């Protein structure tokens, strides 16, 4: 895989090409779309978490102004279930169809969809729907209230971890827990469905991170050829994973539009969005570490229990990073899941590994205390110079540089390791650190590029979830053609475009840009053939002898602009197609991103105030295509990590599993007053073994490890090792 030798646009700070559209309101989010004759859907949620729906009283709701119809179990089309296959590209977040039967599996489950002429009318009528239930006893309220060990769904072992742990001179055995977390993305889920009877097409505008997965799932459910379903998602107000795959409200909306012969739009209210479209599941993790007196790790054992729902099997693989994090000959991970009566969990930013690294990196810190060893020195002592799980060399790893650079900028050398010894007035200062890692993956992708007289048009079906994909695609085209970024038009987020990947797992950049580059080169090759053909500006020259610079072809002391060549041959444009997919590079190298977080907290026991004062991070993700956007991704992840560590948790009633805090008033998240000083360094070590641009993903890596670094800093300030997230002031003040 050859690298681009010189960069003029890629890797440079570039303003977002869609920034003006977002600032002026021209960016077309799903909720902004209006169609002639459009109706509005409003779901009716179940008010219990475990039982049976016995009856619906609908007369009062049907009599409300503007109500057109109410869909429910007794009034809903007979649809196919989605196969829910990642391999087939039709995975969904909840397999159960809306109103499929009268069983209630979780609080908030849809029991009806009111459709009316206006949103206000649909909402008012939804509140007039009355339901009668049989409430079942014995609701599974969460793993905290259960002694059930769950079902084992995965394990990994190398060496003899139990034996090595048993004979190690220094050991640690600790359990860490995390509350369930809501994605709480800025834009709630929204679906606008339209059936065009003339050509039997279903057109859906959706706030989704995977237009092709939703198209394929809808095609199966409604028994349509995929080419008769179109899903569009031009702009998305973030998703963090809960918009990767389709939820039942989208199916219900499409069914309503078909039944009524009019477009229907459903925008979930915040409460329902938090109840029905996924969350990071609660987890309980036991870490057992064994070490020699010099700090060498002899054994790592990581046992995880995470929640899933009673209707889906979601596995939040907490031990995913554990086998590769440190050099250790004896390692074991076990993953179990426990069905509970909550809505189905789903991927949330850095799924599995964000939770798992909280436990592992907290345990490493505890082991350092037991060894009377500096936590930074312990991590460097057990540095994995190659992938210890696969025995392959890393494609590019600079975690040691991350750790050392961050420690220097943070001032770690001047840290007093004594508990509570560092003070500033009434505040006790705590300092902690943790390593970060996330896998580097790629997906197949295709793209189309059209060279035109007025610039370049590029199209790919992947989505921009707010991270800047429009801009980095434009940068790639500008890099390879010399056409200014301002003259590159980018089209994304439509299933009518060349197939693009899911926008998740930090794989979009590494997947999309090589395909765009291939399409650019194909278009340039076509233009060169025209230019060297009969009557061309370079007639008779070998096309391979032509260079590309600043939107021109150059060769034999001549140059001609793209527009000139097209005009000379009376062509409106020249188009190229390109695709890219992972090859056999994973048989030769292991691919991961790495980083380090150093955190300072301030604890004032007199007023019971705990705050994160500053965070210093270094991240190794290869080359950052647009450094300003990449740094913003890490900064946002750090803020999410503060929420994970100190504030966030979904509260389920321990009596009946109903969700108590499904609103932005009671569900606490960091606000501006909570923001610390954040210093993010992006190392620049392009990973050309991964792709020609040297770029790995950056969305997840910033979140991994941050909660552990905060927890470790809290221990340094207070002497309290709080292993249960979030670390609330109440827990710090508890003297038991």
C-alpha cells in the first residue's frame, strides 16, 4: 500500500465545508423535512416494565381533533422480521417488531402510534390513550439487584492465569461496577416515511448512522427488493452508536405511511428517546492481577457481567482490550450477559472497551499502590511491544511516546504520591493517569467522482454524524486533484449513492478515504485518456506521462485545465468509480490506536465539591486528516468521560424496573461549569500499513481510559478507592 508522498491539504487545519449550512440552518436534518400532505406520528409508551397489555381504550383519543388513525397490536400490518444479520448488512437494534404481541418487556415499549395532522394534535391524542395491564411479578430490575451469574457468551485464555495468580507474590482482586448510561445525543431519533405508489418505492429520511443497513432491513420487513427502498440521512445531530441500526419507531412510521397513503413523520420526544433507543448497559467486572515484586505482570483475569434485554442479546465486550493491553503470558477474559427488563442496550461510544478499561486501568493503579510503584512506571514496565494476543507486530504503536509526552506536559514528576498531600487553599489536589486504546478497523466502501468544469463532485453513501466527514472527503479530492476545497461538492448519506460503511467504531475515515482516492484516480485516468486522444491537448502522449496539479494536467512542457479539456471535447464531465476494502494486511500486522490521559481533580470537603480541574492527553491515531476536527473529537470524548466517571447513570426503580430519570433534568451530564482545562496532543505517526493516508479512527479512543484516570485521581486526593461509577459526592462523603 503506497503512501501519498506530499500533503498539501490532507493533515492541515481545514474549515468545515458544511459549517455555513449548519450555521444558517440550510443543513437538512430529518426533523427539518416537510412534505405535502405530511402527517405526524407520536408513540404511546407502556407505563410498566413487565407484564401483558390487556386492553387499549382508544375512543377518547380517536375523537381528538386532527387524529387520522391509531396503530396498535390489533391494527397493524403483518410484516416479516428482519434477519438481523451483520453479515447480510441488515442488522437492527431491536428485533421485535412494533406491537408484535401483547407482552410488555420494558418500560417505554411502544403499545400504539397515534397519527394526526399536526405534531401537537398527535401528542395530545397520545396522552388520551388509556391502557390496562396485567403486571407480572419478578421483574429483573438490574444486575445490582441480582445474584444471577448470567449466561457465558465469550472467553479467551492464554497461558495459565489461575496458576500464575495463585503463586504471584503481589496480587489484586477487585470488582468494579458501572451504571447504565444514556447516549443523550443532541438530535433525537426521527423518521419521515413516504410511499410512492406509482413506482412502489419506500423513501425514508432517517437520523441514522447506517443508511444501507436500514434500507436492507426495511426491504426484508416489507418484502421489497432493496432497490425499491431509499434511505436518506444528510445530516445527523450525533448518535454515539444508538443510531447505528434501526429501532421499531421507524418500522411503525413506514407502516403508517403505507396504510394511510400519506407521508408520516415521527420525532421521538426526549423521554421516549432515552427509554427506547438503547443505552450503554450496566456492568460488573472482576479484575484479578498477579505481579512479581519488580512489577512484571504474571497474570491478568478479567470477568465481566453486563446487562442485556429480555428480547435481544447485546454483548458489551468489556474484556476486548484486556488481552492486548499489556505484556503478560497468562491472561483470561470471561464475558457473561444477564437479561433484565430494560429496553435493549446497544453500542455506545467505545462500546465494551470504555467500560472494560475503566476496570482494568483502575486495577493497574491499585496494583501500583500495592507495589509502592509509580503508576506510569508500572505501565511502561509492562509495555507490549507486539500484539501479545496474536503474536504479530503492531502496524504502528507509540503508546510509550504518549505516556512520556503527557507526563511531561502534565508535570507528573512533581506529583507527591502521598494521599491528600497536595493542596491549594481549601482544595485537596488529586492526580491520576490511565492508558487508552481502541481497535483500528476498516469496512468495504465505494465512491464516485465526477470532474466538471466548475469543480469536482464526489458521492459516497456513508454518513457524516457530525464528525466532519464532508470535510475530509473534500480534502482528499482536493489533495489528489489540486482543485480548491471550496470547489469540491460532496454528497453523502443516501442509499442511491455508491455503498458506504456504517459511521461507527471509528472506521469511517479509514474506510471511506481510500475509496474516494480510487475514484479520483479513475476519473483522472479517464480525463487523461481524453486529453491524449485524437484532437486532445496532449494528443499522442502516454497518459501515464501526465501529472496532475492545481486542477490541471501537465506534460511535455504543456498544461491544460480540467475545464479546458472538457470544453475542447464538448464534454460536460468525466466520471470515475472506485472502491476499497481490507486486504490481507491483518495477517501481517495488528492495528490499534493508543493514548494516555493525565487528570487533576480538586476536592473541597468543606463544601462537598469535587471537580476535574485539568486533563492532559496524547493520542496516537496515525495521521489526523483535519487536526482541528480530530482534536475536537478527543475533547468531546473527554467531556463524555467526565460524565461517565462523576455524573451519569440511568436509574431504574428497584421494585419494578421502570426508568425513573428519562429526562435531561434528572439525568445529569457535564455542563459548561464542569469544563476543565483540556490539553490534547495528536501525535503524527502516519500508519501507512493501514491505508495510504496513514489515518486511523479517532472517535472512540479519547473516551477509553478517561474514567479510570479520574477515579485514580480521586483516590490520590481522598484515599477512597471508589470502584462504583458514577463517583458521586454522596459516595465520597459516606464514612461507612
